[in-house]
C-alpha cells in the first residue's frame, strides 16, 4: 500500500472515481468558494478548524460557559439563560451542574427534562441530538471529532499565509429518549444510543447501542435487556 504525503487539499472523504469536464470542475470550485468550513464540518467532511469564523464561534462558546461555570449557586435564571444561548435547541426544563465545556454549543440539541452532573464535555463539531428525559452522570464526554489515522494526514501543516492548522472531520451522535449515561461515560462520534437504555459507568461507546438495554464496558457492549424485573417499588410520598 502506498501512503501519499503532503496532500494540502482533501475535499470529501470519499474518493472520486470518475472524470469531470472542465465545466463541472469550475462549478465545484465555485461551490467550494461559497461554502464555509462550518458547512463542511457539520456535513462530516474534512475541514480546517483554524478558519477564523470557527475560531470566533468557539470563543463565543467559551465566554458563555466561563460565565456559567463561575456563576453563583442561586443565580438560577442567569444559568438557564446562558444555557439557552449555548444550546442549539432545547426543550422545557434543562440544567447542567457546572463546570461544563462545549466546542460550539450551537450543534447540541437537547429535549425536555435534560440533566447533566458535574464536568460535562461536549465536543459538538458535528450535530449532537439528545432526547427527552435524559440524565448524564459526572464526567461524561460526548465527542464527535475524528482525526485521520495516518500521521501524514493528521499532523499540523501551514496554509499559504503561514498559519498552522490540521484537517479534522466529525460524526454526529444521537441519544434517544429516557437514556441514562452513568459516571465517566465516553460516547464517540457516529454512535446512536436507543431510547430507554442505560450505559454503565466508565464505558466507552464506540458502536450503536439498541433501545431498552443495559450496556457497559470498553468497548461498550450489551449486557442484557432491561425488563419488568428491574422495576422498583417507588414510594408514594407526593
């Protein structure tokens, strides 16, 4: 196998297998000029994260979550307002125990009654969709970014202006309704977790998990289905 080094432009991940007319090539060049690195990023194509607009978007997210992380415990309305600015969309009732860390925030979409414990990290370079009634334990990481496997593709390089950057791409994550991610769970890009499932503490989720199961481990795998045997006798206090 031959590894080609020093490729400065990548386009889409899939190889192009057909010949193109000059007219088609010109049209593709125009589209590339019109599209932003953000467009390529959220589509899962190779992109340059050092592009100025993306840098400013990340700075905005950091300013917001810095204020959130340094807010007082009783500043409830401030915290809710800051999260509303960070999230791409949200349902009713949502809360994150500080501190939190997001790449962009705007690519994170959560349903109603969302709760995360301390130290939630969401690297949302691709869209992240979280259903309703989801609960995340402390130190959960949601990571959509992917780096090229070969060092010659992954390493830092310089653009025509002499600025350093690397090529990255990302895969979306979808988490269904009523999912509990226990402490220190890592969910990797491209994964879908089905509704009503539980992911055990310390798990690294690298592949899809079906609905209604308990899954755990590194890599995470299905341990057993959840059933009526798991039903608890809840106290009737309210």
